């Protein structure tokens, strides 16, 4: 069957492959520009990695839990003539999160600088001056790296070359861990100031020190949680798309991006159906877009070999579980806790360089039930525990059909130090391994966050938002500029909005208007 016939009335059609936060943002931007948008996603609900699954009354927020930079959402809504805060209940958190180390020490992160300085002083008094210098480092990197680059098109080499002097001045060649080490001596503080890139799939020993900007982002704009989880944001986006006249088709998978006269012409679904449109936006992973959806097209830049030689972000082992009658228990465990393992650099090397599943681990523990009463039945709790693990692209990848049960026991032993006896209270659970990321999101190597954000895989070096391979094809989402994380993927659609002209008006509409 052929729909959206390539007639004059279809010239304002756009297809967005993928209803992740990047794809939904793209659809909103295109809708605001007058396009008639169709979103396609293989899952049964919108949100991609930001979607949720509810089991026995427990809502598992599958992926993102921390919302930073609410202004990127506010800007997106404003571009559509709406108010983000009327559609989404976003709550600022205080404290932001707590880090705990095996020696029993803790660090509570907050927006208030005096409170943060007190935390640094408590752990290592001599590191206070270095911490204050790190805050300045962070602010300077924010101005250049965030304000100057994130929502700017980076497909012209010149745009990247232009910022190189500033990058050199800010020692962007240094890793974020290298920067933290040059400012503070205490290994716990070195970790606390450098772990943030892990939330977008980067190895702190190798990603550029420009990512120190995240400390400034947190301090200036806070850490937030959306009531209803990120799923509530995705659902609100889908409502805007529908109000703009867009169409969202779930449970359908794009198999090929069609090309006519060297330009995008539509999409063929796995069932054979063809949807025609002169503008196609892919929010599928950039690796999947080029090596699968454009597999029949000879490619100049993003060949299979080039994609295969990228460094990919780590995989994730995520254990979601609901616990019964625990709401008043573990009262010192808040919404976000990081349980740092006994090794930092050694563990990073195992995960990112050697591809080895280590026995020790660092865990991020999510307990949304302390902020959002609807996430669990009354009196109960909903948790997830996330452990970064190697992706599946190493030689001799981890066989999760064998390892899952054993690894879960190891995670349980670590979690028991935070929430003793939790295993006896579990009523429902779900585990995602890199194999689930591969199969559910079609993520190459089951990576959690697409291509790793190293300096030579960022900005111009990342797959561009306007495709290098096909006219009329655009890319948004984690694998393209500026990169993973909610602010990143929403900003990728802001870039799209700058690259795509307003929708052409079909002749019938023109005549009706005249
Ligand atoms: C566990 C976890 C925790 C995270 N925590 C945070 C956090 O706290 N804060 C933060 O800012 N970020 C966080 N992130 C990162 C953030 O969630 C992601 O970077 C972001 O959601 C990715 O959005 P996206 O639009 O690029 O793609 P995705 O969410 O991957 O969406 C892509 C969509 O495309 C669909 N698709 C793919 N191929 C096809 C096809 N051929 N046909 C049809 N549909 C297709 C998929 O089904 C999917 O729905 C986290 C990520 C994970 C996994």
C-alpha cells in the first residue's frame, strides 16, 4: 500500500522515525513550522529510552531520571506557542543526589555553593580552594561548550574549527578526570567532580574536560524530576504533536529510508508499506540509520567500516524492582544515590577499554517513590539499580543469558549495604541488559547512549544533524550532535529547527487562501 502520495499535497509532509525524546522534539519543531508530521516507532508507547513500564502497580521509569536544563524544554514548548509548565509537573530536588563510598563516607550534592563547600571541607579541608577553582573551570566551559555549541548546527567544519582556540585555552584535550585531579587531591572528590559524563555514556578518563560544564549546569539550573517520570514529558510531547495535526503510529518499524533522484522520498516499513515524504528525520540510532536504514545506499562518510570503528558508550545492567511495605524504611535513602565501588579508574578501564565484566561495581540507585507517590502502591517503593557494564561490541562479549542471574546476585550484595534485606520485600521486577538495549531500541552493540562523546566523536566529527549522505534526511537524538542526555537530544531538534525551512504550502491550500 502507498500512502502520503508524492503529489503536491504531500510537499509539506515529514516523517520522523523514532518517538524518543529527540524524535518527539523534532516532530514538535516541524509541526510548529507547518509540516504535517508522521512519527513511527516500533515500541507500543512513546518515549524510547525515556519510556516506562508498569508492573503490579509499580511504574518503572526505564531510563532518564534526572532532568537538568528545564530551559531546553521551555524553549521547545514556547516554539510551539505553549507553556511547558502547564503541561508537565517538574519538581526541583534538594538535595540533588548523594554519593556513598565503601569506607562509609558520603557527599551530598546540592545547588547551594556554601553547602557544597561545606561538603568538600568535611571530606578534605585542603581541597576547598581547588574546588572553588573547579567551579570557575566549570562555568567557563559552560559558556563555550553549552551556550556556544549545543544548540548550534555543527555540520560545517568551520563551526568546529572556530571554537578550537577556546578549546585549546580551556585544555579540552585534557580529560574531565585529569581536570578534577589537577584541582583536588582527595580521590573521593576527584570522582565526585568527574563522574557526570557516565550519565551520557562517556568514560571520565577519556572524555574532554569540557564536560566539567555539567557541575555549572546543576548549580545554575538545578536537578529536577517530572512527576509521572520522563514518560509524562514524552506523553505531553505526543499530545502537542497531535494537537498540531501530527500522526503517531506505534508498533511499526521502519526498514528502509527511500531515495528518489538522490533525495529522501519516504520510508518503507518492515511490513512492506511505503510512506512518502520529501523530508525524513531519523531519531533511530545514527548507527542503525546508516548501516541498516540506508544499507542499500552507497555512503561517502558513514560507511559500515567507519561506523564500526566508532567508540561506543558503555552498556547498562538495570534492575527495576518494586518492594512491599517499605515506604517508611531506609529513611536515609533519598531519590538519587550513587554507591561508589572500591575502584574508580580500574573499573572504568574494565568497562570501556578491556570490555570485561568486573566483580565489583558502582551503582546508581533510583528511588522515585520518595518524590512521586504514583510510582508505587501506597506504602510500597519502586527502585532501579543501574550498573555500567561493557557494551556487546568487544571480542567475546558478555553472554547475558548466562551472566544475568550471577551478576544480579553481585548487585544484590552491594545494594544490601544501602537497603538491607530488600530482596525479601521484592514483589515484582524486571532486568535490562545490553542485549535488551540492542533488541528494544535497536541500539548498536546494546550501548546505553550511542556513540561515546569523545572529543573526536563530537560536534563536526559526530554524524551531522543534516545528513552527509542524502538530501532531505536529517538526524536527531543521542548519536548525532550535540549528543546523549535529555538536554542533548532536545537540543538536536532545536538545531533541526534551524536547518529546515518552513513547510512549503501545497497548491490546494494556496488557492483556497487566495
Ligand atoms: C538507563 C538510562 C538512564 C539515563 N539517565 C539519564 C538522566 O538521568 N538524565 C538524562 O538527561 N539522560 C539520561 N539518559 C540518557 C537519555 O535517556 C537518552 O540519551 C535519550 O533519552 C535518548 O533519546 P533519543 O531520542 O536519542 O533516542 P531513544 O530514546 O533511543 O529513542 C529512539 C526511538 O527510536 C525507535 N526506533 C529505533 N529504530 C527504529 C526503527 N527502525 N523503526 C521505528 N522505530 C525505531 C526506538 O524504538 C526508540 O523509541 C539515560 C539513559 C538510560 C538508558
